[in-house]
């Protein structure tokens, strides 16, 4: 469970960084950060599914 919480925290931080990059006109950087955020959330969700089974 701690790993899942950590992934959620990472995703939240990445979201903040993405917004900051986008606000400052760094569109490509924001896109790449967004991809990492989506991946972190996906991994956390997959771990949650695995723990339920």
C-alpha cells in the first residue's frame, strides 16, 4: 500500500509540474510530464487491482 500511496504522490507532483511548464509556455515539456503522470496513475491503479484479487 505504501508504494501505491507514493505513486499517487508522484502523480500529484507531476501534475503540478505539468501545469507550471504549460503556464510558462513549455508545451512539449508539459506534454512529456503529463505522459509520466498518466503512467504513474496507471501503475498505481494496476497495483490496486492486483491487491483486490
